[in-house]
C-alpha cells in the first residue's frame, strides 16, 4: 500500500482527478479518498459492468457483481502489481472471478443476443425501411442464438463492450489465441449467414 500511496501523492500534485493515471486513481481509491474513489469507479464502471454482463447475462445480477468487484478491488489494492498487469486488466480478472463465484450457485444463462441489436428507428422513418431493418435484425438475432455459447460471449464482449481480445481472454480465462479465434469464428459465421440469407 505504501508504494500505491506514493504513486497517488506524486500524481495528485496539480493534476485533476479526471486526468490522473489509472494506478494513481487506484491508489487514491485504496486510501479511501472520496473524490478519487468516485473518479475511479466512473472510469471503470462501464467496463466492469460489461465484463460481468457478458459472463452472467443478467443486467441486475451484473450490477451486483460490478459492485462486489469494486469492493474486492478496494480490499485487494495493496497487492496490486503494476508490473504484471494494467489496472483495467487487473479489474477484469477480479470481475471475472466474482462473476464465476456467483455462477457457481446459479444455473448459467447465455447472453441474450438482443443486447447486440440496437434498433433506434426514428418516428418519421419509412415503414418499409423499418420493416426491412426489423427483418434483418430478426435474422441476425437468430444467427447469434445459433452460435456456440463460448463464441457468443466472446462476440458480445468484443463487439458490444469494445473489449480487446486480451481482455476477453482474461475475462474467460483462456489463451489469447483462443479468444481471437472465437471472435473471428463468430464474426465469420454471422457474415456467412447474412450472405446466405441475402442471396435467397
């Protein structure tokens, strides 16, 4: 904790919390500095929630897991080693562990593919265009549901939550090459499915 505290003190001099480096924010978070703690959670809450949701598939449960992950990060901050992993990667691993602990007592549910589809048609959109878009979205939902669960989860994490292949590998506890393969394979299957449907 002493090393993290020094990191925070050095970075804090004349630096707005929003511009502090990740390690300095973590140090302030671990020290219980309110302003820094809020900034730390704001910086990473979307990512932590996204990892949790990709693993458990339920928004309400993912929110609980995200909160528990931040609590565990606060308690574990003194053991953080910046030479081994960045703060975001470290948080990803914590979130993954909390999510898996939660799933051990629950039946795992696949991620709803609807999360990948965002149909935001405007009120003045042409009804025919809306119908075509809806039909395409239905086909895409079906194609996503037909993917193996591992590929579906990797696709959600990479596509919807903008996680890198390395972050997907950490979240799923798989080799980096496996994560890349799952993402590429899922995307190729979706593309092939769309091409087949369009050729009919």
